[in-house]
C-alpha cells in the first residue's frame, strides 16, 4: 500500500479502528492464481487475526497451511468536493479526492476445525461485542447440544501477522482552513459515514 509520510496512521489508532469496524476482508490466492475474498468478523489478538466462516463457504478449502494472506480493515471514507476548500476562492487550483482509512495485514493463514479452538474463538468474539450490554448474551446461554451443532457448521482461520501497513488519508497535506472546510462539508453530507469521517478529521485538527 502506498503511504505518503503525512498519511501514516498513528499506531494508537490501529487496534481501536479494528475493534470499531469489527470485520475484515480476508484475501487469499487459489492454486490457479486467482484471488478469493470473504468479509468476516475479526478479532486482533496479539500477533494474530482470528476469523471464522461458514463450512459451506468454499473459500476455506483453498487455504493450505501457511498460505499467504492479506486482511484489509477499512474505516470511514468519503468523497471530498473541491468546493469545500478555502483555497478554491483564492486560486481555483483544486480537484476532488477521496478520504479514507485502511489497515493491511499480511501474513500466513491456517485453517482450524478443532471444536475447542472454534469455541474459544467465537466466545472471544461474542464477549467483545456483548460485554458492554446490560444483559450480555454468552455462548453458555444456548443449549450445549445446539452449540456443538453450530460449531460443526463453521471453520476457523488464523492469520499470523507478519506486516501491518496503515494509512489515514484525511487531507493532512492541506492547509488548516482547507481541512476545516472539508470537515464542514462532510458534516453536511447525508448518511453516517461522512459524519464519522468528519469526526476523525476534527480530531486530527485538534491534535495538530
């Protein structure tokens, strides 16, 4: 991934972004050289990513032990209109762009079918998403026979992380006035994604 120096995502943002998004695109390559990709819930634990997918999904059958893999996590993104820049009125030398955040994890993937491994993986995932609730659901709340049946219907994938590249393209190369204009423009856009991106950029301005 091309990451100019002013677009390097601060390390402190990486794990919070993965936890906030909660999913990643897992990409591997088949024996015929063609890529496979599946969007999956993800947990970042230490130096590994943990996923699970349906047994019926043929993707996992193409993953040999230690297969090269790429997992992509993306944050809020959106179109940036040149009309939002303060410099448009000054000289007009402005063009549209696209702002976004992305993390690329490269490493080696291994498939897991062991029921104990799968139970630990889904328990960790459930706790992560339920612990803030007043009455959190737990894996143990369902009948044991039902859980055992459900575990047979999924497959685990573990990606041992070798490299992490993270990019936050949020107009950091523009003037403060231009960046403030983009924040205001995004806040006026329909939908939640623009406002989420605007909130990130507002925080960038506060820290700069």
